[in-house]
């Protein structure tokens, strides 16, 4: 049996977001778009990882609670942010009373949970009426966006070598899921980032330290080697400096009264 999503994140927690500051950068972009907190404004960040959203949200003045289901992630967050309220918790079973928070955030996690609709309903339960749910997902490639490396095309090409149920993450209809759970969707914004990458090996290592690790673990070893070779060949043919250019969709919705 292949590892579960939580087991993978537990395993990579030690190096997560160390190779390139990808998640912390998207977290910062997300936190910057949150409304100005009211005094005592309470924010829950689910699937918090190392607190990519939780930390900048706290720095903006929110009273933050950060939760994650991977013990390694929570341990690392507690170690790095001793003052932050970090708790081990499944996003599908939030251990908070109804209407506990003004804002709930989820950075690049909703497409990874077993049942995005159930998590969305649980988020609605813990939000006050009118409260904001802001989350990011990979989603479709935005108009006019161009990758600066060939990895995305390789992920598509090699997917046929994965076993059934291999890799992780599943797209879902975010607007429909929000609406069905009792939210009023407000906006979908594509966030974009560009990070310099020192060399091809760094990009390869980056893929091993977050969710894509499972994609590679699930590929047959000879296909994994072939992917790595093709990625390195692709990068050798690219202009310097090498760039990691990526996007994420930010979904914002209010809990209907
Ligand atoms: C791609 S990481 C994103 C972490 C963080 N939000 C960030 O942007 O860096 C996904 C995180 O969601 C967590 N996660 C996955 N499924 C979860 C669930 N059902 N409940 C809580 N956390 C979950 C993982 O342990 C991991 O830390």
C-alpha cells in the first residue's frame, strides 16, 4: 500500500520549504490579501504546514490558531514559532465550537484532503456568520501564464506510469463546493511567483520535499530516473538564471447568514 498524504507530509516535514521558499512565498501573498483584522480578530489556518499563512497573518495582527494532521509538521512549527498556538488536528474534524473564528485559511491543502466538501462544511461550522474562508488550490493554468521549466509537461506525460491511486491530490470544483456548503463565493484570483533556482539538482530536490514526493515515490524506479534525466536535460537547455515560475488560485468566500 502506498503512503497516505499525512504520512508523506510527516516524512518530509524536516526539509519542507527549506530548498526553495515556495510555500512561504505563496503564504505571504495570501496573508497580504486578507482584510485588515478587527481587534481580537480570530483566524484558523488548517493544513498549516510550517505556518506559511499562519505566521504572516499573526504578524498582521490576527489571533491565530494553526492546525495540521501531520505530527512532524506541528512539531516543527512549534519549534520554530514557540508563541504560536499550533495543534494536531484533522481538517475534517475541527475540535472547536461553532462560530469560533472570523477567518479560516487553507494554503494548498484543500485539493489534498479526502473529502473537500466535508472539510468545507466543517469550516463553515466554525466560522461566524459572514466569516471569510480564503484558500488556495493549484487549479487550471491561468491565461497568459507560462512555465519557465518543462516539469509540468513531464508530470503530465509520466502520469500514465503511476499505479491506480498513485500520487496525491485531486482537482475539485471550488465554486460549486463552496456554494453547496453555504458560502457565497466572492473572488478567484491567480497569485503568481517567480523564484531563482541555482541549478537543476536544486529543483529536483525541491520536488522531493513536499507533496510531489509521492508522485516520484509511486513511479517505477526506472521511470523516476528517466523523469530526472529529462528534467535535467530540459533545464540545461533553458536560459540562465533558472526560474521556478508557478501560480496558485486564491478563492475567497463568505459564510452566508
Ligand atoms: C502542501 S502542504 C501546505 C502547508 C501550508 N498550508 C503551506 O502553504 O505551506 C499541505 C499540508 O496539509 C496537511 N494536511 C493534509 N491533509 C490534511 C487534513 N486532512 N487535515 C489537516 N491537515 C492536512 C499536510 O500535513 C501538509 O502540512
